[in-house]
C-alpha cells in the first residue's frame, strides 16, 4: 500500500496534550481548525502526548470532517492503562494529565491494543501512518517481533504506512536498513543547526526510497528565539550553539527572512524529506507557522550561509527551483 501524499506542513499535536503548560479544549480545537484553514492538514499524534488527552482533543476537533481531507499518524510502543489505587501519574513533561500510565509494550497484542485505543480516542476507523515510538532503548523488542507485528497491520490493510519516530538518526538509519520501512519521523537531527541525519539517515532513505518527515525543526526553541536561556535538545543551549544560532539569524535578517522561516524551509533541501511537522498550542501559532512556511526566501540567502561557514558546502539547499519541482511531485 503506497505512503499517503502528505501536506508539506503538518501539525505536531504534543501541545494538545498540555506539554509543559495547560491549554484549554477551546484552544486545542482552534489550533486544529486553523490547521485546516492554512492547509497544514497532516496531524501527528501519540498516546504518549498527555496520556491520551491529545488524541481525545484531536478526535473531538476532527469530528464531522471528511476523513479524506486530512492525513493522520499516531504511534505505538507505549500502551496506556488506568492507574491503580494510590498510583501517581508520571507526567513526563505533560501537566494536568488523565489518571493513566504508560507501559512499554511491543507484543503483537500490545501493539494492536495500543492502536485500537488510539482509534477510539481519535474517533476514526483508521489512521494513515503508524510509527513505533522512541524505540532506541528497545531494539531487542523491535527485532524480536515489534516491527513484524506493526508490518502485519499494514499487510492486513489496517494502516497504509509504517515506520519509526525518534530523535536518534543513527538508530533510524539502522532500522531503515534492516526493515521494510515506509516513512520515518526524525526529530531535531536535520535542521539549520544539526546535520547529523545527512551523515547517516538521509543517504539510507534515499537509497531505499523511504520518506522522511522532519520534526523538531526549531531544535527545542533555539532556532525560534536564540537568546540566553533558550532550550536546545530540551536543555539550556550551549554557548557555542547559541552564538551560531544568533549568527544564522543575523544573516537571514540581512535578506529580510525570519530565522524561523529559514528553519522551517531548510529540511526540504533533501529530496527524501516530504513534510515537516511543527507543534502549536493555539490558532495564532498555527497561522504564524503557516505564514513563515510560505515566506519568500531568496536563493542568495542560502548561498550566503554557506559562504560564511554557517552551513557546510555539501549540505543540500532548499533552492527555489528545487523546492518548486519537489512540491509538484508530491
């Protein structure tokens, strides 16, 4: 079954699960509505996000919409269960959680149950893509039957495409080499600041025809607002990376381009990248991301970044002619 065509900009739905701060149901619904208004109709979700709260909110926001009007991916590997009496919620960055717990489960029954739980919370009969989520510490379980169980769901027609989603491009490269992977979601390793995926994952994906969804394009915030105290890789940004981000912003500014617009466009320089997903906690953030994604970026800016040593000479650039051609192919 072919990988569904993806809008080039999608909505990462972790903020709908109250990532780091509480948002209202109304804000979550408005974010989804704004995604439809701006064409960002690829929604990436997971049971992990707010212990199912994000999936429930997304499901309510999608209710009544034509199922063919959007693409939907969720993740397996963490099965949800109700808390036992006296058991405390393990927040893992999410606040005001439902009283549930996450359980690592890569068994065939566990993967099927996890997907069925997601379908119920989302209020849909099927999702388009299912990723095995954050498996870097569970490779034995993946190789021992976890991926085979997910691939069986694809072979049975329950999902259109399967793959892996994580922050580790080297592990993703190993898995793409080893398994019949349709698509991967790579977070934070192919950005204006970090080329790791170009050295391991992207060549393998190009060779095997595996599509890539870029996530974490702002590197936890450093490429959104490069100032002291900003996060990189979920921690305070090291001084040398902060300086480099500020230099990137300065060069982009010379061409009238916001740093965030450059960060959103950059991953598409590689032909294996078909979409970027960006988290947003409300309608204004969704609309802002869409406007930045559509910002006119002159080719001269990318060449200037290379000339000043801020991008390596072998980095594929998202030049206007190339981007237009790729968009037509998608």
